[in-house]
C-alpha cells in the first residue's frame, strides 16, 4: 500500500472517531423502529437506537459534538413527546402538526415561554454531550417555566427514557439560577463549565484551506520559520500569528480573542482539539501538504495533491486587486471627537474615526460612555515625521522590493530598522507642545495613545492586534509623551501588520497612522469583547459576549484561563422585556457567581443595541445580509471603583 493511501486511511479513522456517537451506559433492548418507516415522535426512549433515529443538529453550534432531540410535555394529556428533530426544526412546527395547536407563532412564544395561565406545553432540548457522556435537558434561556413544572418535566423524562437515572438539568441561565434553592435535591444539576471542561473539540472559524502541517514546539523561537502556506499546530494559544493558512491548538481558545478575530477576517480555518499535540496523525502529517476543513463537530485533515492546493491558492490570490487607501494630509491640529465621524478615516484613521462616531450615539438621551478627554492626532503629523531624515526612502526600498517582502528574515530586519528610525527622529516641537498643553488643561496626567491607522477598524479589514498602543505621562522622564507618540507611529511597520496588509492587497504606500488619545484607563473590575450578533447561529437576534474578571485580558487571554462566555438573546419571545442570558461557560478566575450582574448586562445590551442600530443605519444601503447578522466588534471595560461600563472601541466584525 502506498504512502498516500496510508495517510488517507489514518485521516479517515481519526475523523470518524471524533464524531461517532457512543454511549457505553446505554440499555439495548429491542427497539420498535422498523426499517423504511417514518416516525414523527415517540412517547418513550427505550434504547440508544431510538435516540439516534430522532436526533438532529442543534440550532446553535455553541458546543461541538452534541446530538439533540427536541422534547415536549403536553400538560393536557400528561404525555412526553420525543420529537423527530430531523423533521421538525422547531417546537412550534411539531405542536401545530401533531398536537393540534392552532394559534400563531407569536401567541405560541408568548404563552409557552411566558408566565401566562394559557401554557399548554413544556418545551426543552434533550442533548447528548458525547465528550462528557451526559444526557442533559435544557430550556430556552428566557423561559419563565415554574419550578414545579421543571420538576414535573424531569420526573416524566426520567420515567420514559432509558437513561433516566443519568439525566441532568443544565443550569445555563439566570432563570434557572434563580430557582436553584428549590431545585437542589429534586433535579440533578449540571453547569455549563462542567460540560465545557469535557469538550474535546472547539470549532472557532469554520473555513477550509490547503497547507503544510507545521508542528511548533516553542512558538516564540520558531515563529520566524512559519510560512504563509503553513497550517500550524501548537500546544498553547499564541498571542499573535503571522500570515498562515490555518491553525490548530491543543488548548481551547477564547472565541473573541485577537487570534480568532484575525482568523475570521482572513477566512482561515481555526480549531482547538484536545490531544492533537500528541496525536500520531499530526506526527505522521508533519511537513506534509493537507486539505484542512473545520466543521461543527470535527476537523478534517487529509493529504492533498499539489495541483489541488495550487488551484485553491491561485483562486484566493486573484480574489482582489491592489487597494489604495484614502489619505488626507491637509488637516492639521488636534481634533475633538465632535469633529470626527466614520467618514474621517482618511484624516485620523479608523479607531479615532469610530470613536468620533460613537460620541454621537445616545442611550435614553444620555451620551454613550466613551473614554474621557478624547482627541485625535491626524495622519498629517505621521506623514510629516516619516518624510524626515530619509525614513520614507527606507520604507520604499522594502515596499518596492519583492525579494525583501517575501523573505521573512530580511523583511523583519528591514522593518525593525524603520521602526528604530521613526523612534530616533525628533518629533515636531509644535505638535508636542499642542499635545502637552491639551493634556495639561485636563485633570489628568497619564494618557493613552492608541493606534489609529487608515488600515484598521474599517470595513473588510479589522486589524485587531496589529499595531501598538502606549501610555505617556506628563513629567515622567521615561514614559514621555514624545516616546508614546513615536512608538505608536513606528508600529505601522510591525512585521505582523505589514504581512497582514500584503495578504489583503493593501497598497503599503498609502498607509498612515493617526492617534486616538484619551485619559488612561484606571484599574478594571472587568473587561470584555462583544459581537452584536449570535456567532453560533445565523439570523437569530442575539449578542455574543466574552467578559473576564479584573484585568486578565479577553483579547490576549492567559494560558488555561476561561472567561464568561454568554449569548444574550434580544428578541422578547416570552413577553419579558429582559434579555435572555445563556452561559456557555463561566470564568475560572471568579469561583462564585458571574462576572457581570443582571443589571450590568441590561445596561451593556442597551449600549450594544444603540451601537448596532447606529452603524446599521449608516451601512444598510450596501448590505447583503439581515439586521440580525449585522455585526460590530465592541470592546468594553468596567471601572474598578464605579463599575461603570466604558465603551473602548467599536469596529466592523
């Protein structure tokens, strides 16, 4: 048997094993299901064969390796219905088809998830989590079901399912959390983090690619050896990645970290697979060309032919023409936020322009809370600076030389020299004087100088984590204002930023750095990232939030640190005006309770809703997708003293 055939057999075996449903504790009596019959529902589950027949894919991909059977308890006939979830995607569809329900979906949602006396059904999902080997029933996060009905439902499930003595209730919402005192001892409970810790696989960015498997033992020392067509396999999650074809980590990732945001923007596959680092498959494929696909429940890795890879790469390289960025060098002086808008990217860069746009948003007639004392330094001063002392000539020698651009060692060395030249050239004294006077006129001494190029925080180019932001303090001999400004300017030529722009075919000659300046953030009691859509389910009104206690970063998370991962539903299905709160996992830095209170979540949802609607109105003429799927990437913090939420930035996701 030739080598290629062996590789394909190895891959097929691994892929099948990763998704195959096994339930070692299942009873196996004879089942009633006959071949070629169509069953709409069963009133009991006698064996695993029946569960497998009924199970379908869950509506949300928030967890991998999950098999779902929708269940209904009919209060009138006191009967449980295990629904064929391949035929009925929604509970409403089954109730109208099989149980005689005649009202509209609006009435159904209001009555069957609300607190009305008209409830006819108890509705839930019965999920089998194969990695944890647990059957868990789970309610819609905003279901107002009573404690009595939860217990009633559980008792009927326990009596009618072959796994009844191993059935658990998922405590994933505040609705269930508020009933814990009455549920403990009566219903077996399981928490999201209990399920999450058993997960073996995490699909972060579901894409496909071709590339060479590159197993990296020591990322910091080996990252310079990474090539653009590499699919890197690493044990821990790196802080940043150069241009690559894909990534697989042994350690789980934070879904809204900069690593995954970059993967999302680049459309490169990204997955976490526990145990992948020590797998014989990776050792066998190391250095080999493969076809890599990230799916909901498994990753596909199989040897590929060079011709197929070349065809894929060629198609991708032809996907866009060289993009010349708009650049306005006619505007000088320091600019306040009220002078800026989304249209000011060519003057002050994307981050400052978006902050100007955020300053125009009001919630309940109150301005959105953004960083204090904010102003912008236009790109005019960056361009003025690099035109000094031959810096622009050194930049052109790299940008116009393919032999340097596509040789990582030469590129990294050349860009480092440019950064040193930018930092070593004296700053314009008029600019420095203006900035220092502006800061002196405030109540504060330490200010944050944040990167704001015309190639970040813009449509189709997020630029997350590519550039540097620095702090400067009046009167400090080390952290000077001048040093902070020049460090931010120099980061235009970070190697990771240069390569990212090359990948997106951005004309390097047209890139320039503005700077967003504001009072430095104080100590944080929490920090987070939100995307104003449900990243686990299309066309469903919800926000996805990752938030962490204190100052442990969400965008650059420390090793083995989990944050609160929450899906906030914004459709008032049950009639309640409160958003539904669905926890995927909770922070392991906060042993008890949640990072955000319900009130803080309510306030954050108000801010996110206002931001989403404001930007949607600006963009909707050219949009090809629905409002529910319109996404902004929003970073926020909670002040340690006041617990006040501050919106740090917003950009297209």
